[in-house]
């Protein structure tokens, strides 16, 4: 997170007066405690944070899909991104309507740029909160509709015609099922003999970043006649021509044009704008095209759809083409009619596509000037619609296959939802991909530019779901554009030409992950020289050669700290260990030995010198002391971040196990709070990412009750120490899970989940420095450690060691070339492990599993396609390592079974 230099955040803190007793009566109802998913006030834990066994047990229950209801006032803030990744932001609302429409390349800060009056404090004047400071946390956005769009149904039944919009106001009950990347919305009216379901999504297929990068949203209605008589229905969709809507508004600017295009099994209305002066709008963000399409039969296009909506809106009276002046509104429509017999079910598939080539002037780098990545495939919005129509079966079936694979798990529904849904940030204006293929991101929507290494290194999801994007980002940016001769990596690409030490370490660790998520050694071989330079740069920051970096350098808390800082030291040790692992694979024995020496010294000294018996600390610089900002003797949320990262890439222990566990227990004791309110009342300067009445883990606490715990300087960054930021919380949750502290991990994850309950705010928008913050994708790391998952594509290695439910476990997995479902079951004296591939392929030669029975192993068999695969195994403690004598390739719809 970083505030641009032109904004003085110290003034923000002084002006906002973010302290809080008054927040106890916040205008947003608080759901207290991490166990309050049924009703407010449910499930408090005691003041010393001991755990109620029944409530903890409930966290492990499989449960059911989270369903938000109109009747419980849970729909108004929902905004699930349903456009393609890197294609702007289109939200699906709780009632199924589309809103926000941030597709016009404004790149404004926040989904709704605003400054919110925050009159809930007890001191200071001029209380203002901007988008980057939590405006949408304390005042969630809703109902932002810059363009006209919607759907409606007309039902002819028992001699009457009933017309209903798919709109909050028109239905007795609406149910929203929150299973990103697909949402299901059910519309209920007891007077209608119909079951109506909307399935909404954009194509989202892990490992296939191109087909997930389509600027379109699919709105698929399914209607079943549950009555005894035939019913006639008609569904109409409408969409405003918003091409150059913001840049061309006067009569003389040009003409808005809608054109009906009839094709076999497809009807579209293509929306364009013809300017009087083409050059004037060549660079405008809203220059482009839009398209409303229906895929199927029995449909007609409407060039000029009339609002307000009425019964006659279902009648197609025009076709061909309609043009109006730039100052006039022009709305397209498509209507499809059909008779339903008793018991019959029909589907009506609509596609809304857009194509706005210019990235926008706020991202001013050469790659951005080439336009959006989707320009490589599509010439306009009609081409997008045609592509979706032509490949509709594949795009929808594969997206639905992933969705069913992800949620077909023994893990709790809510856990699967929360650990995955943050990847939806890729389908917002937080994330971009340019025509050149380069990925680029803000930290959060429109705030803090340039793939900030010290933020995005926390994000574990992309490297597992779209590993090709991360490999390209490492090679093109971190080891290319940003890499300097001394091995330092600019931490914001072209935007800030200096390294950040934590971001540097995270990028080296990311290189190991990207290598492991590859099918072969190509990535590592092509980039080894530069990975080695980047690793050596980290080693060089250890000025006294004790294995603990001590060079003052920028970090994610936006300051340069002096001394030896546990969280940075440990992260650097993990990075150098990762560098050593890669050196060994490259047969660079000299560098591998250098890394090993550094790691050994660092581990020894970190455990001896930076552990105070309770947690890891920041040892001040011997000369400067505590004059500058630092965490010093406080209990810091990231103190064992290096060990947390190590579990993500399977490189084992960085810190002593017992000391690590003690440090995590200290974090739980001091930093996790069932109600952050009392803590926040005692401090100022924090941004409202958790409010009184809500649970969370704060960044830093002062267990020693020292005066000036963060140094002698009164700097604005101190405000960070009092906040709850979900990316950091998810990182800790993933580590707690890895170390077997599953209760605490689930409670912390659930605390975040409850803070983002739809009753209070948008469940799909975890906020830090602006909306849809990249660091929140650390949540996927908790899923990784819950499965005990490790993978190394070039070695054909995979490991599962579930943290609970081992005797009947099931979860999805992704690899370099394929994804599927893993399951294990124990019955009496036999355990069976099943790898079912759903997509692509999986090359395997080594499989690591856990022994679940104390009895001696009598035999192990590996069977694929009915054929026994020759294999050996070794047993070390409870770990069974199975080596196939020859590598095998599991193809989609095939399985491999290990019986022990």
C-alpha cells in the first residue's frame, strides 16, 4: 500500500481523527464476533479469547452454499464481478441486475470515488474518509447505474398477462447463491407456476487465461413450468448504447447507432458511435462498441427499446438500424418468446459484450498505450459476442465444470467461498492486461500503481489458477523491466525506481512457485541468471554477514526501517533458501552452497537474537537506535511471514518449530480480538477496515506496555499498526493452518468472512488501500495449507496432507497443465487416494501421502485406467513417498488410484 507523495497522509490522520468510541453506534449494524452467521450477537467468545468448543466445531461443518435473501435485507450491497478478467468491472447485484459498469477506462480511485463524512469519532475535526482509506467499508456502494440495462419476463397464464422485471421490487423473495465465479439468483412469487433461476458469470477457466479474458457477461435464465397448464413466456433484455456516452454529449458530436444482426441461432443488437470528428475521440476511454445478444431460437432484436418499461416492451416493432444524436439516449433490446408445457424447462441465454480499446491516460506506460489484451482476439463487441456464441458450449461447460469441481469438497462451503472469491479482483479495474501481454495492476481499484511487489507477493491465488500470467509477470517485469544490474527489482516497475526488500524476497519466492507450477524446466532455465542476481541482491543486504538483512529499505508499511526486523529477516531467509533450491536444480553448486550458508546463519541468529521468548521482534540499529519507525518489541502480524511463505512452496522449516508456534500463539493472544472496538478506541490514525463490534487480527500490539513502542518519530505510518487488513490476516490464517492450529485459522478466516457479510457490505470486495485489494488473494494460501498441498510440475511431484477430516477428505487441485479433484478415504485397514482429472493433463512420478493407520504397510498399489502402475515407496515418520518407476500422464476424465 502506498500513498502518492502529493498526498500527505499525516494530514489525513489528523483530519479524520480515526479513534472511536462513537463508532460503537456506527450506521452499519455490526455482527459481533466471528461466529455470528445466524444473527447479530450470536456466538461470543470469552474476553481472554478462549474458544467455545461447540462454536469451534461448527466451523468445520460442511454446511451449504451461502445464500443471501431479500427477506433478510441482504441483497443491496452485493456486487459480484461477472465480466472477464482484465476487462473492467461489471457487477452482478443481489437481485440479478448488473451495475457499476466500470468498463470505460476511467481508472478512477475506488469503485465509487468519494469522500465520506465519518461523524462517529470523539475527537479531532474534519472527519473525512477517501476510497483508499475505507470509504466503501463504512459506507458500502450500491445502485450505481450509469447506463440503462435490465431484463424482464412476461407470463401469460390462465387468461392473464403478468409482467415482472428481474428487479428487487418485483418479487416476493429473491435468493442469491454466492459461488464465485458463478452466481445463481432465484426469483420467487407464489402466484406464478414457475421456477425461475438466473445463472450469471463470465467464462472463467483456470489455466486458460485467454478464454477467461473475454469482455462479456453471460446471463442465462432457466424457467420451469411447475403448473398443470401450458404457460406462454417472453423474456426481454435491454442495454443502453453507452459508446462515447461520457465524451460525446452534444448534438453535433456524432450519431449513436444500434444495428440488429440476425444470424443462425443468434440475434444481436450492435451498439456503436459515429463521430463527426473521429480524431477527437480516438483516445477516449469510452470509444468502442457494445453488443446485446441472444443465443438460441425464437428471438428478435429491437434497435430502439422504449423506457419506462411496459407490457408493449415485449413487442419487437423495429429492426435494421436506428441512429440518434449524441445528446439522445438509445437503448437496444432483444426479446425471446416461447410456450412451456406442464413440467417443461427452457433456457434463455443472453450475452452482453463490450469492447473499449483504450486503457486510459492514468496508466501512462508504453505497454498500456497498445490497448487491452482482448484486442488480440476481438475487433469489436460484435466479434466478442460471435465468439461467445460460437464457443458457448465449451466456455459455459468448462466454467461450470470448474465451479462444481471447486465446491465439490469436504471442506466447509463458507471456507471454499472466502478463500477463493478474492481472485475476482482480477475481474475488476484493479487488474489489467495490455495488448503486449503484460499484466499490470493497481494495489486496489485505481490506487497505487505498478504491480507493487510488496503487496502482490502476498497474493497466492493467481499463481495457482492462472500460472501463465504469473510466469510472464516474473519474466517480463520483475526479471526484465524492473531488474537492475545489482539484482534489485524496482518495486513498482517504471513508477518507482527502487527496490522494496520484502517485495524483492517475495518475487524470488514467486519465481520458485512459478517454476513449480510449470510443466518443465523452461521457465527456470530461461530466467536462472536473473533469478540468481535477484537472490544475490538479498544476500548483499546483510551488511554484517550474520544471515539477517540489515540494510534500510522500503517495505510494505511504506517506510524505511533500520535494524534487523524479524518479518523481513525471515522472509529474506526463505527467499534465499528458495534461490538455493533453484540453484540445486540448475546444478549451480557454488551458488547453492552460498545460499545454504546464508540460510543456516540466518536461521540460527534469527531464532537466538530476534526471539524474545514469546514472539519475534525488531532489533534496533546499533547506532540509530529507535529514532526511526519500527515494530521493535511489539507483536507484529507478519513476524513469521518467511515461514508462512515457505509452506506455500514446500521448502520446509525456516524457523524453529516450537518458537514459531509460540509466536503464532502470541499473535492469537495479543492481536486477535473478538471485538476490535476497545483497541481502536485507545488509538488514532487507523483506517476503518474493521469496526467496533467486529472481530479481527490487528497489525501490532504492545504487550510490554512500552512508551513510544514504534520508535521516537511521530510518523503517519504508525496508523497502519492499529488496523485490520485482510491480506495480512489471510497470510496468518494460512500459516496457522500449516502449523496445525486449525481452530485459530478457521476462526480468523471466518472473522473476515463475517465482516464481509452481505447484510453489512459487499462480500466480494475486501478493502485495503481502495477496493478489491490485491493482497486479499492471500486467502487462497489458506486453502493450500488446509489441503497440505505441494506440487512440482517439472519433477512430476504432488503431495496432499489434509489438516483435518483425513479419513474422508475431498478437495480440488490445480497443476501446471490440468485440474481436478483429489480424495482420500480410510476404511478399516485400507486407505484409498483418488486423483480425478477434470481438465487438461497431469504428469506424475512421485506422490507424497500421509499414513493414517498405525499398522505396518503391507502393500501399495497404483492403478490407472485399470492398469497397475509399477511403483516403489518409502516411509519416513507418517509420510509415504510413492515413486512410479515410469512417469504417467493422467488425461481429462481419467483417474489414478493409490491403495494402501
